[in-house]
C-alpha cells in the first residue's frame, strides 16, 4: 500500500480520516481516504487481480512440490473364471478364483539439468509479478477514485457559484421591482432580470444534476448500491498543499519512478521469469536420470490338493551297482483333500521388491523440445520489448504531466487575474446601473462575465492541483496533509 496510501491522501488535506459508519447513513459523508480504502476492498477489478495472484501462488507451490519423490499405492481385486494364469505361480490353470494384489511405487528425479529448479524459480517470479500487478490495479483504482472525487468537488463548487448567482439576480430583481414600482425604471428592466433569474435557476439545476451524476459514478466505482445514500466531504481546494515545480523536475521524477512504479516491477519480473522458463526448456533437450522402486504382493484363494505319503512301489527303473541290478522304488502319494494357503502366508511368499535407475535420452521427438526452447527465447525478447515500451511510456507520461502542470499553473494564474478584472468591471457596472447610467442588459452581461470567469478559474484550479498531484504520485513520495 505504498503509493496507494499516498494517493488516497490526495484530497485529505485538513480533515482527519473519519470512522467507518454504515454506508447509507444520510448524515454520513465520505472523505477521500475512506473512498479509496473502500474501493480497494470492494472493487471487482482489484479482486479479480488478487484471484490471479492466488492462481500463480498455487502454480508455484505445485512446481516446488514436483521436486519431491512420488509415492503411490495401488490395489486391484477381481474374480477370474476359466483358463487363466495363476498370479502366484505363473501357471495357466483352468480354475475359478478370487485374487487380490497390492503395489507401492516410488520415483524421484536425480538430475535433469536443473529443469525443475528453473521451472520453480520461473513460477516464483511470475507469482511476484502478479502480486505487483495487484498493486498496479490498486494504484489505477486510487487514481480513478481521485479523479471522480475531484469531479464531484468541482461540480459542487459550480453549483455553489450558480446558487450565488441566483441570489444576486434575485436581489437585483427585488431592487429593480421597487424602482419600477416607484416609476424610476421602466418595466423592461424588471422583465430582463426575471428572464436572467430563470436562466440562472436553470444553470443551478443543471449544476446540481451534474453533481448528482458524478456521485452516481463514484458509487459505481466503489461498488456501492446506486440507491444508497452517499455524499462526500468538501474540503476547500485552496488548502491543498502543492509541491514546488522545482522539486518535480521530470528527469528526477522519472529516475524515482522507474524503480518504484508497480508496472515497471511487473515488466522486470516477467523478463526474469521468462529467462528461467527458457533455461528449463533448454534442459529438456538433455538426458535425465531418475530412480524408482516398488513393493508388491498377491493373494489368490485357489485351493491346492493335499497329499499323504503311501506305500513304496516299483517305478520300473533299474540301477546297476557293482554289477548287480537293483529295481528303483518310490513312495506313492494319496490325495486326502484340498487346502488353502492363508492370506498372510501368501502375502509373505509373494512379496516382491524392485529398485532401479532410469535414463531418458531425447533423440527424435518431432522437434518439440527444441521448438519449446526457441519459443521460450522469443518470449524473453517479447518481455524485454514490453519493458522497453513501458519505460518509454512512463517517461512520456511524466514529461507530459510536467508540461501539463506548468501550463495548468500558468492558466490558473491568468484565470485568477481574469476573475479580479471581471469583478472590478462588475462593481463599476453595478454602480453605474444604480445611477441609471447603465442598461439592465449590460449589467447582466457584466454579471455573467464574472460567473464565467469564476467557473473557468475553478476549472483551472482543479486541473492544476490534480496535475501537480499526479507528478507527486509519479515521484512516489508522501503528500503533506496541511500547508
């Protein structure tokens, strides 16, 4: 919240930040601090950018966890019918049986030319860039709120001027009516003032309507309900502290902004992330070593025959020993039933382990690895061009802001003199009108000249203040609350 805090103090000149009453309270008026703070918490664009940062964080965590060994357990069970291989003996048998198998497999990358390491670093830098993008979105919203706040203040000031104009015309009409009734002035004078009062009243209504429209725009920017009661504090614009132009020279401001503005940080981080992604893509063209291991066992519920040893019987074979022939006898086996091997014993007997090292050498893969590397190098160049363009645009914006501020200051000074001249001319016109030396039309014209000069000076003053504050924003230094 570095520059956002600076900007949300833009118009908080002499009034302290208020509490946080419930929106919709008719007596509740919002200052610039509260408007910006509420917008940062509720604006949809800021919230969307924050979600993108969370996605990047998840990608970084996933890539970081990919360097850890994998470990997976699998199990299968089924019932076989007919002739099939007995999973415990490997013999084809014509039998029906239930089988159960379990395996535990693990693997880890030993060396892949730092592909994973660079991928992790690229994800981290991308996440950092997205976090800076949140700051950029907040700065944009703060600027938009500041502009909307200024528009409301300007519209309110115009409405106040229009109200003063209506009051002056009413007073002139009242005096003219008395003089017409006394026969000093013709009825035409009163009629002209009545027409002027109608025009002034119309201008007042238009100014008040414009202020209401700007309030509606502010509510939309803050994501407030359009029907909620809402109004802002109106501090005097002439109390805004403004730095001297000598302290806001464009070269010095640019030197500070290039290392502080969020968009410039985003561009730098994008380049670094692209460079790491290119290194990871290049590593995919080289051999990779991995280690693996596993455990497994099986069980079947096949019953096997159970035999007992019977009497010895001749086999028909003859063995000659020292010239004497002997008949060979062997015991006979008698099946007495069937039995099943217990599950625990089968698991123990069928328990198998494996361990090894694998080598993957990319030879021909449709040029996919090299194309990915070349594409990542182009992405780096694209990010570098984006940064160059962003720095150039920032410098142009700062120089333009400085030029605009100088012109706005000169115009404001000229408009202030114009107001003084118009007011002096109106004073003379009023005195001449009181002595019946000036027509009502000329008096109204002089009065309108004063109003136009004041409105123009008001425009110039707000324009000057905002452009000076924009330069201070680029400079990245805190704004004073009071002169």
